[in-house]
DNA sequence: GAGCTATACATGACATGTCACGCAAAACGA
DNA sequence: TCGTTTTGCGTGACATGTCATGTATAGCTC
C-alpha cells in the first residue's frame, strides 16, 4: 500500500490536462467578455448569479456562497459594480445588518447582451470538438469530484 | 455549425460541473499552499515551471509561454519572488535583451518542502473519490478539449 | 432589559494582475 | 553603415483580491 502523496500515472495525466485547460479557458473567457461587453468574468458571474435568483436580488452572503467567493470580495466587487450602474445596494427591511444586492435594469440589459456571445464562446471553444457521446461520462466524473470536494473541502457548500 | 449559441442540456450539465469544480479547487489549493508553505498558487507554478526546465533557468518569455501567462505578469511576479529569495534574475549572455529567471537553492528547497503537501491535497481532494477506471476517459476528454482550445484560442500554444 | 455573544458587512492596508507605454538590444534592408 | 523594424522586457497607473479589523444589528441568557 502506498501512502505516497504523489499522483500515479493515470492521475497525473488527468491533472495536467485539467490544469492546462483551466488556465486557457479562464484566459479566453475573460478576454472575450472584456472585448465584447466590457465585463470581467467576475462581473458576469455576479450578474448571472443575481439574475438566477427569484427577484434578481440577493444578500451579500448568499451571493458569496452561491459564487464560492469570500464575502469581503463580494462586498468590494459589488460596490465597484454599483458605481457602474450594473447593480444597486440597499439595507434589507427585515434585518438591518443585511445588504441586499439588486440587479438594475441596466445590469440586466448588459447581461442579456453579453450572454449569447459568452455562450457561443463556450460552445465553440470548449464543446466544439467534444462528441456528444462523451458528455454524460464527463459530467458524471466532474460531478463526482465536485461532490467529494464539497464534502471534504474547507469552504461551506452552496444552497443546492 | 449550429445556429443557436446556447448550450444543450448535456453541455450545460458538463459546464456547470466544470465551473463549480474549478472555483472550488482553485480556492482550496490556494488556501492550502498559503497555509502550509506561505506560497500562492502562482508562486508554486513559477517554481514548478523553473524546476521542470533543464537548468532550473528560463527566459521570462519562455516561462510566460509555459505557464500561459502574459509576460508582464511574469515580470512583476518574478520580481516580487526575487525579493523573497525564491528566484534570481539576470541578463542572458547571448542576448542582452533577455532576462533569465533562475531557481535559487532556497526556492528549490521551498518547492521541495511544499510539493508533497500539494500533491497530497490534489490526490485526496480531486482524486479521492474518483475510481481509477474513470481516469482514462476523463483524461481523453480533457485532452481533446485542450487541443481544440489551443488550436482555436487566441493565446500562443506552449512549447510542447 | 442588561449584558454577552454571534452575525453581516464595511473598510483600509496591502498583495496581486492587467494594460498602455517606453526603452534598449537585435535583426533587417537599402 | 545608417536608419527602420522587431523583439524582449520593465514600469507606472490602475483594477482587482485578500486579510485583519471595526461597527452596527440581532439573538441569547439571566
């Protein structure tokens, strides 16, 4: 039995591919969003997160949890987005400690105009050469790993 | 070519799992490296990149290309690492424009002490619940996507 | 209801990443 | 050989992310 911390050959192959792909995809997505919609990936994630919520409005903590960010990061970032008119911030009625972040009409408009290009990039760049037959197995593996990370990681799990 | 830019159901499932997993893994790795070795993931990548090269020494451009970073980012980052004694910088003999980054003994020592913990985290967190039988298919898919991204992306491909 | 603790954020200092620009060495062309 | 272009980096200004800490509100205990 090997208590060795090192990865075996099969794991190394997966890990190397994972790291490389992750780096490239992040770069390409950021680049495209910036060029086409003047949004960073972080901006997009916030807008998408808010639009996915019932009222287009979420407390900072809920948003942080949903995105897997630290709260102070959300706080800073959302504040900057507010100066650009993409979101608005207001104290909640029921609990005065809570700051609710709201998607503005402008923010929603920007998101709607950015979404098709973003989706197209993902579809072409990530899925462009991936046979549909491989999708279920890939999703299974990724979901399995994700579940394990949630269970054993240090960050609190998201709502779902 | 499909007309709609939107992802189909199978693609959406993969993409959601991908995004979530990527966020969590980045967070956990950064956290562990910081706590155990006072290194950021970026620091670790630079050290690992240098140690993988023949002489533990690379020009900034080569390092940038290898890591998939922009050159100025490497320039800034390496400069900071130099003040911590992890690497050293010097003009190349043959081409005076080129700055070569060298792994110092201290840097190598830090890398060697950090590597087992890092590998263990990856092994436990990412591969802990992933059956060995799924590895080849997963690697195949990731490598396939990676190759397609390299071919169709905007960033120049790495040496290999 | 008077403290005590916990929660939800905001903030400032600082580390890091990006972008536009500039410089100097090398390569090239007339 | 002299001027032009290309290449490889460094730099400053600024955007972004993290950490430690501060503040106000809510909940809890007696």
